[in-house]
C-alpha cells in the first residue's frame, strides 16, 4: 500500500471523525435544550426511526397523528436520527409562528426541491440572520437602527394620503413616501430587503384581481375537455372504475401550463409530451425521495438511477421553460399587440421590463418562479378537487344542497343567461370548498426552521430548530372543532366563523409567507365542481374512516388513486325535504336549465343531459 493511498485514507478518516463529532455535539446540545418539551420516548441517537420503519407506509400518517393527539398540550418533540422536530397543532401556537416575520425560513425538507426550483419563492429564505434591530409591531428585523426608523415611519403611520405609484403602499407624509421609494425601489438593495422578501413584493403584483378573467377563460376551455375525457373513460367500459385523480392531474397540468407559461400543451388529449413527462417525473421522484431516508443525502442520491433520472428531467424542464421565456421576450419586442389572455409569465415579464435596468429581476429568477408556481399549483389543485368529489360522494345531503343552489342561480336569471360571476357567487358551494380544505388540506404540514429563539406556551425552543405546523391535525382537533371528522359546510357560516379562533383554519397558511394563489385556487375549485356536479351525481363506496392517507408535500391517498364508475341512470333528481332528508324527484327541468346557463357562458359547451351518474368506488 503506497504512501499516497495511506494519506488519502488518513485524511478521509479524520474528516469522518470530525463530521461525526460535530453531528453528535449538535445532537447532545439540542437534546439538552429540548428535554423539557413533551416527548413520546425517543431512543438515543435513533429517536422514532425504529418505530417508523416497522409501520407500513400507508399507515404512517394515521399513526403519527394519533401519537401527536395523545399529547393534549399540542406540542411534542420527535427525533428521527440526530435531528429533532418540534410538532405543534394548537391555533395560538400556529399563529405565533406564522404571523411573525422572524420565522419565515422553510424547513429542511424543501431543500430536496432546490436542484429543480432553485431560489424560487416557494422554497427560498427571506431574511439575513445578522439583524439585531426588530420592529415591535410587525417583528421584522433590520441591520441598522436608521433603517428600522424609516420602516416605522413608512409602514406604521396611521394617516396615509400619499401612495407609491409602484407598489401602491400608502404613507402619511411625502418625505416618508420618498424614503420608501429610495429604500424599496432602489437598485442598491438595503439591508432590510433580502432577495425573497424583495421578490415576493414583486411576485404578489402578478396575482392581481384583473387576471382572474383570463384565468376563468382558461378553465372554461380545459374543463370542457375534462368532461369529454371522463365521458370517454365511461364509454370504454361502464363497469370499469375510472381513476379520477389521474384525470384531474392531467387537467390541472393543462390549466397551470397555459395559465403560467401561456402555452397550450393539451395535456389531457396528447398522449406524450417530453416536457409533461419530465415534469411528472420530477414530481414523482421528489416525492419518492422524501420517503427514503438515505436518498436525502445529495452525494448518495445523485449516484443512483433515480438521481440521474431527476437531473435529466430537470434539464428538460429548464430548457423548455427558458426557451418559452426567450420566445415571449422576443415576441414582446417585435409586436405591440397584447395577448388575449395574459399569463403569469407575461405578468412576470412586465415586472422584469420595469426593473431590468436595475438588475433586480433576472431571467433565471423568472424561470425559477415559473417552475415553483407550476409545482405548487399542479399537484395541490388536482388533489383538492379530487378530495372534494370524494367528500361530496360521502355527503349526499350536502351534494343535494349544492345542486339546489345551482338550480336557484339558474332560476334567478330567467330573463338572461347567468354570468360566470353570478354562478360563482354560490354561498353554500363556497362553504363546501372551505370544508373540503379543512378535512383535506392540500398542504398538511408547514415546516419552519427557527431563525431566532422562540418561547411557545412556556416551552423554550432554540434557534435553528425545525418546527412543523400540522395543519391537518389542527383541522381535526376535537378541542378546536366540534365533531371534526364530520363533513359540515355550515361551519363556515359567518356567525360560526366569528366565534372561532382566527387560526383554527389555515389551509393556505398565513402571515408573510401565506399562499399568494389562494384566491385562484378557490376560484378554480368552485368552477370545476360546478361543472361536474351539473352533469353527474357523485357517490362514494369508501367511507372517510376507511381512507388511508399519506402526506409528503401534499395530502394524497396512500395508493394515489381516486376511482369512479358509471351507474345506470335512474332519471332522478335529489332534494332535501323539510326534515333534512333526501327525497327523489322525477323532473330534470331545473338541472337542465342550469346547464343551459353554463353553456351560454361557454363554460360547458359539450354537456349532455343529467342522465349520467357516477359512483366513487374503492381506491
């Protein structure tokens, strides 16, 4: 054995020993700091990993929820290997973390997405850690006291007649407005504005209410194709179940690609598209990696076949997105004609062109934001709509009330067609959508890595600790909700919301990192449900208690399937009688009237009669 090889072995051994020592030191320090927080009995250096590995994957979500519910204070520390996680579920605890500007750094699991999404807003961190001056009102931190003073004058002045023409914020005095312009909109970014916070203020401008009309137009076109695809699946074999989650995934990707990129990929009808295949591969591999402990190490993961597949898919997606951006920039330079439907890319390019001479927004950042938007909207939307059909299939009275409300909307517009806006103004349908997101929140857990020490319910949590905010557990906590497993949309009547904790319901998080697309998500959910429930009635043979769930980046069925099957038509409508029970009615006139209203608004141009009915079966 040569001297060079001996030196290599010696250096490698020293490196491993130092790495092991640092990890063990961090573990012992964290274990001492978190010892006072309730714990389920974690084994030294192992934690709950041994129990976790012995539980079937489809049962892990339920097992962990039951474990957390056994601790009534709503806070518990769990260890997986050498890494602690503080889990919380009570409204006050969640509010403390979400509303603070000091706890906006995403948890470690989002690093798995960084090779794909880069520094996009979804996974980026918002603050520098060396900011000793904190605002007592909003708890933002700053590097210099003079900057904190300007912040106090600008953002916490009560009389604000002067408005910024760029971001539309209002201020009490003109010199304060000028300080704001010099501070926020100057190309030399001051200490209080890191990349993410700065970028978020620009990205939020693209989610303007005026874009909803373009968004609705895209949904109108794509939901018609969705109904055709469902009918085609039914026609193949009436008795064969249909994977509605699979169809919803294609529909969702179809909508998000046109809404974000301004490109019609026709994902629902085109059997193969390299970009679509690569995008689905990215999502699937990222989720698989989330569940494989050893695959979370980058060095090991990228040596495997899945790691190489991921990098190949990333190259395809990036190349496609960057080409679309370049084509759109070139088109905007060569023509003054504005696109009929303005995409998210167009809105971002408006921001880019406004600030490009100050080097604030780059093409790479635009590409990262597009990829982040597509990832977050694609899987979350398809899952939310599929969960809504599953929930309504188990709640026939609620489904009947939705149908009755749709018919009433049609009757109220007897002299003229009902507008999409009128059809969307269905109060009960809105409550149904919110109740679905309570039972099945698209993001079941929000992870944060503390940027400073935190005291939560008299428990001290040191800086650098990962805190998981369990939205699913919050929404199913019997101390917060009466009979939480029951589907009851009237929980969201104004009189019920007023007496409930402000953070008892948090499907879109809250505070400085709340979901920017929450309004569009609810809008799309209600539009698609209106279309489907106008054509079919949905039943479910699988009860909610029988459903096995898994939670990665989104909440999904354990087997990743929600299937439907066509039932023989019985020409019956369903209404509730005075006792709240379902009674049958042979007339279809009111349902068909509602369909005509939708057709005249170009939402459902190819709808048939109300004869077709569907039944959700075992997943």
